[in-house]
C-alpha cells in the first residue's frame, strides 16, 4: 500500500465498524482512557444492527449446526415459505462454508460450540444492564422473557431433547399449555398447542435507536465518529495503517468490528482466508400491529420471530445464502406476513418497511474475539451471526480485557481467529 499522505490523528485506537458490536467496544475503550475514533462508511448502526429482531436471545446456547440437521435441509430448501434459501448462482461460493457447517453437526464440535455459546450468553444480559445503566438508557432493554410456540404436538416432542440440553446448560425454560400461552399473549391463535417461556431473556423496542443512544454516549465521552469507508488495512512497525478516501492514517491500534465485511481485512492483516460469510435475514414491519404482543414470540414450526417495537410489530428471520452483493429478494420479507397471519388471526396486515441485513456468520456459529499482529496491535470482534445484539456488550468487556492484557471473564480460546487454520 503506497501512502498518499500520512496523518497522525490524536488517536490511540481506530474502531472500524459502527454496528452494535463496534459501538459497545468503542464506549468500553474510550471510557477506559483510550482515545478512540469510530469509523463507518454508512453511519451509525446502518448495517445488520439496524433491523434485527431486537431479541436478547440468551437462551440460544446451541450452535445452528445441530446433529440431525442434515436430513432436514432438503425439505427446508424446497419449501418456498421455508426458513432457509440459497441463491443458486451463489452455491459454488457458499459450498465450502456449508461443508464446514455440516461437519460441525458432529457431536463433539456441537458440544464444544454449545459450551462456548453458553459462556457468552450467560453473562450477556448482565453486561447490557451494566452498560445501559452507565449510558442512562435502561429503557432500551426490557427483561420480560420471550416465548417459543408450537402448533403441533409432534414438533414439541421433537423439541424435548433440545429443551433438555438447554436446561443442562442452565437456561431457564417453562413448558406451557396453549391456554397458558394465550394467558400471556391473548392475541395468539387457538392453533398454538404449547409454548416454552424463557423468562431470562429480553428485548429492545428499537435496535436502531439503541445504536444511536450508544453513539451519543460515545461522543459525550469524547470519542470521535468519522463517516468514511476504510479501503484497506495494513500492519506496520508502528501499529497499523488505514487507507481512507482522503489519505492514509497511521495508528497504534485497530479494532475490526466490520461484521460480515471483515474477511478481506483479516486477509490483509494476517494472510488468513477466513470462512466468514453472511446469512442474509429479512424483516417486515406491521406498523399498526405493535399492540398484538407484549414480548417476542418465535414459532417453532415457521422459524421466525415477532417482536413488538416502537414502530410496529417486527416480523423477522429467514436465512438466505447469497453473499454481500446480490440484491435483496423482498419476497423473503413478505412471506413472513403469511406466517404471522396464521399465528395472530386479528393482526392488522398493512405492511410497512421491508429490510434485509447481513448476519456475519462463521460455520461454527461462534464469533471471533481475539488479538492479532506481531505486537497485538489488531483487535478482532466480529462474526456474531444470529446473536450480535445479545452478545455485543459482553464482547466489549472481553475486548477491553484483551486490550489491557487482563484475564477476560470468559475463556476466549473457542473464539480465536486461529481455530480455522
Ligand atoms: C433479520 C435479522 C434478525 C436478527 N435478530 C437478532 C436478534 O433478535 N438478536 C440478536 O442478538 N441478533 C440478531 N440478529 C443478528 C445481529 O443483528 C447481528 O449479529 C449484529 O447486528 C452484528 O453486529 P455487528 O456490529 O458485528 O455488524 P454490523 O451491524 O453489520 O456492523 C458492521 C459495520 O461495519 C461497517 N463497515 C463494513 N465495511 C466497512 C468499511 N470498509 N469501512 C467502514 N465501515 C465498514 C458497516 O457499514 C456496518 O455498519 C439478527 C440479524 C438479522 C439479519
């Protein structure tokens, strides 16, 4: 990389990527006394963190690659309303990722992955509560639980081993009858036969506004925000170099929180080709239906979630493999309405915003939280797949521990970058 011009801003660390993970990390570092510049090409919280389902899903301690999944995939792909789809022109690109993913359905990696996810999720809510107290934004998190609902007895039977595993991992879960489910959420349809209440989970009524609140606190602490694209990164003797549109920056340290876009940067910094891809997900807003539910409700059969939000009821979910560049297929968002209609018979169906976001996903369902570079001048925190909102505040505490070379509260060995070599 040939420098056009070198700047030496008054900065200790550049955090690249102002999604929920980058924002939490930028606050933790700035508060600890580092001078932080947070950089994002699109603004604050405009990536995957903008339109997620707002669910602090601490109960999701099992990796997505579950034993027995292989047999279910063809049926999922053939169902036009199904939760998983592949853009066929992307198949050759995603195939190596899928092979690695399927290898993770073996018992041993599955068990190790569950252990690792539990180690993050068990402290995730408490970390958010600490952060939001400090930010004076405790209103952005409601710990009122969430429901998983079942329309068929058979699905519940199939779910029992999973429930037992969740409980073994310390997840609180209460099995409910259909009537008990409707006592909690009266608008839910009579076709729901059972539910599981996860009382120790939470939701936010606006994940985008949560990002904005975090950003203003970061600025209040003296942090700087810069809206620019980082074009390339490089290790140097003094630290790192960032290529921006108007020149190069030389900085002592860099934290990569670029979510699904992290792969080329990791390659430039370490020479590693990481199996990072994206599970594209969609949401559809029903602006006049926020009052239908009190807490997030996930359907076990239909594999999507409905979360009551400030701007309406958010229907969210689905996984689409199609990479970072293919246009969104908003039919994936619109189909969620058919599912919502079945579960909420009186729902006001007038649709609002349709949205697609890029979940940053590694094939073992675990993020990378690590340090790299000969002098440890690069910090890494990305790949939080379906759980980036849930795990962001804890990730920030762990990143700070790495930066300060203190013992982290969680064993970080499952989250090392080197696990894929
Ligand atoms: C439909 C859907 C529902 C979801 N629901 C939930 C949920 O309920 N609970 C949960 O915990 N998680 C959920 N998730 C996942 C969660 O949203 C993500 O894991 C999380 O947002 C990832 O955050 P991030 O900060 O790592 O990435 P992002 O929010 O994507 O941020 C990365 C940032 O990096 C910036 N960037 C990238 N490249 C560059 C560059 N070259 N220069 C400058 N900036 C750059 C981007 O502009 C972006 O703002 C959901 C995801 C989807 C799609």
